C-alpha cells in the first residue's frame, strides 16, 4: 500500500472510531542564530537578533535594551544554534558606534555614525556577505580606505580647489548642469566627475547630477555614495572593492579599484602602506585577522 493510501485509510479509521490521531513528527533542529545583538544598533519592528544563545524579534523601535529586556519590546523566538547568517536588519552594522569612534577620534561632526547606519539599506549585501570574519574584514577595509581618502573623516570636500573645473566631462550627453566646477570630490570616498555623480544619483534615486552639493550637506547621502562606489564600481581595477573582500582577492585589490596605478605597482608605495596600516589597525579593533594579499 502506498504511503498516501495508508494515510487516507488511517484518517478514515480515526473518523469512524473517534480516536485522536497523533502522528509523530521529525524533531526540528534548532534555528540558526540571527546576527548578535549590538547595544549601539537601532532595531525596528520585525528585526531579529540573537543574544545568549536565543533568537529574539523586536516588536517596535528599540536601542540599548538587551534581550529579553524589561519593556516587552523583545519577543523570544527560542533557542538557536548553528551558523550565524548576515544581519537582516537594515539598521544594524558590524561596527559598533564605540568602535567607529575609536577608529575616527578626530572626525568631522558631519560624518555621523547614524548617517552611516541610515545608508546601509541602499546596499543590503554591504558588510553582510559571508562569514562574520569576512563581514568585519569588509567593514574594516571600507573604513580604512575612507580614513585615507578623508584624512580620518576630517575633509568633506576635496581640498585642492584648483582641480574643481577639471571634473566636468562635457562629452557626456547630459553635460554638467550644475556648473563646470561643481563635480569636485565630496564625501567619504571623495566622489568626483559628472559621470560618477550621474551614475550614483541614478542608482540611489537622488538628483546628484543637478544637485551634487547633497553629498556635502546630507551625511546619509554622503555615506550612500561611498557605499555605491564600493559595491558597484571597479574603478581602475578589475573588480569592485566589495567583491575583492568577499571573494578572497584581498585588501590590496580594494586599493587598486580606488586608486589604481596612481598607487599600485610601485606608483606610490607610501600611500599603499598608509592604507594597509590603517586596515590592520581596524581589523584589530574588530577582532579579526587581516587576511592575505594586503598590497596591490
């Protein structure tokens, strides 16, 4: 007798006899642990975290209240085990605010941690791909390059104003509607050129071609443009910085994607060393190894 026919027959017997059917089930394995709860992270309703071996889900906005908490904001989802997946909450970051402040003790007040966290939802795979170690290595690599580009998150705009008129490629069909000298370097990765402002604006749904000043007046926009470049642009390299970190190519390839032959292949070894040293410092703060292939 087939399993289906047997189940039908059993159901009929139950209906006639009035018996209560108890069908044994396969024991369920423990759910994988969600991303670990972080005191500085902002969690909104539906966000899931793990804490002390249990998964929890936020019922509403919360910050700084460790699960299970005392206000009822955390719903206990039960014990967890197994591999920790990347965070699913768009408001979480593998770098805590305290660690961020440690990395950038003299930063400009414009570059807020909250602005960075607000920008994360633009590219959910950013620092949420691969193992916990890879996620932290990518965050350290991104922030190390950002540190180098901005002098420790001090500079919002490019300091050499003589370069400003050079970033208009008039050969583009859309031209330079904000002005010949409007597309100078801004933000954490110093976004420059009209074609980059156009591409970033299109990707992010922002009017950056006509209003590039948004990158120097809105912290979340500034961070989004940096993450856009990191996630989508090869630059002078052969891969995006994101792919370099999550696919094992190493930190050196992020340098190549940002500044290519200007620094790599002996172009400026001191600048390369500056980036590498900062990266090694930042992975130390995050408690992970630096990995291989640090130089380009």
